[in-house]
C-alpha cells in the first residue's frame, strides 16, 4: 500500500490546487451594497498593475471618477500615507516571512484548528486551511496537502482596489486591515488571487459554545471587548495577519507553534542568515502563482 505525498508535483500543480479555494467573484459581491461590476473590473486591472501590464497612474485615472461616485467621502485618494505603502524596503526592522515544507506536512489540520482558536473566527471563516487532493485508488493512492495562510504579498492586488485604504502593507511585510476603516465592500476579496480573505457576516458559535461572544478576536493587538451585533470586526473583511498580536509579544504565529510535523518556519526574510531566508533560497523553494507578480512572503518547499 502506498500513501504518500507526490513530491514530483510542479509549482503550477499546487497553484491549480489553490485555485479551488478562490471564491466566485459574483457570489462574493452578491450581497455587497456596492457596485459589483466596478469591483470585478478593478480586481482584473489591479492584477495587470502588479505584473507590469498597466501603470498605476493609468489605473487611478480609469477608476477615480467611478470610485468618487460610488463611495463619495469614504473614498481615500491622494498620496500613500506613511506606513501604508506596499514597499518593504523602508525601515530597519524585521521583514516577516514563512516557509512551509510540504514534505513534512501530514495534513493533520492542527494549524487550522489552532488558528481558529487563536483568532476566534466565526462559523464559515478560517484564515489557515489545508487543501488536499487524493489521486489513485486503494491501496495505491497518493495524498497531496497544501497549507494555505495569507501570502502577505509584497505586491498585493487587494491593496490596489481598497477604496478606503483600509488594507495596506506594513513595513514589516504583513498586509493588514484597519477594520475601523473597512466598509465591507469586498473588492479586496475579489482581487486576492489566493482566496485569503473572508467577510464577517456576524455569525457566532454562541449557541454551541457558551461565552464565545465574551471576547472578540485580538487581531492586530486591538482588544475590542465582547463580540456584538454591528460592532467591528462584524461586517468587515478579515484575514490572516501572521498572528500580528502574537508577534508583538515576541511569540510565533499559532500555526507555526502548533505544527506537529515542524513543517512551518517563521522569521525575518531580510536577514540572510535566518532559517527562513536560507530555506527560501533552496532549490526546492517555490511560491504560489509566481507568474502573477504578487511576490508572496510565504514560500513552499516541495
């Protein structure tokens, strides 16, 4: 009997597996109160910007009038605010990144469970998922596991389409969301080519888990008290932040700390002597959908 991961899969095969988790744009925007066609068109052209097929100036010229019409005073135009750029070259602090060794991943879903517990995500929302495909028939079959957090792209298309600039790239390499500025238009969800963003509809585990609503997610280190209807982060978009609140305490992301196969590595990608930098330079290393030009800070080893 053969039960193993197919080590000969090519990067494009993993990208196709990841595509299965990318939501349908029409379904994502179906319940958004904002212009769905505008969101889809912006997402399409944002990807052209990041792979060099469209100038950012042309992107803004095309959509500026439509954004003002659709979002009014909520639309944030003008130069990028300090600390809200997509470049990670500024600053002298760490530039966080993650390496995942696919040969060590056993598909146990511990990362998914620990992430959900740590970030207290509501029903139907998981920042960390393990995608799986099974090929062949018993007793000769193979299992391929692909853990997928947010890619924390250096060229994130989600940032390009956010009309309020609620989502932006920090100098430490993490793409975050200012939930107090997010209006829930969901354009960023459509623009993300990895399906790494989710909308908080306000669902709860309170009926199954007494006390669930007593504490909200500690995302980005902000304590918001009890989870209640209409209060942030409800009705906003949410995503993996490499457990930024844990990094602020000097701890690793929950998924890294709990991985039973030690398949995840986390550290400073700007330090050439760090473990993650050395692993990222391995001939086994690849990134999902590299051809898009997103430059993910999550690297896989195959």
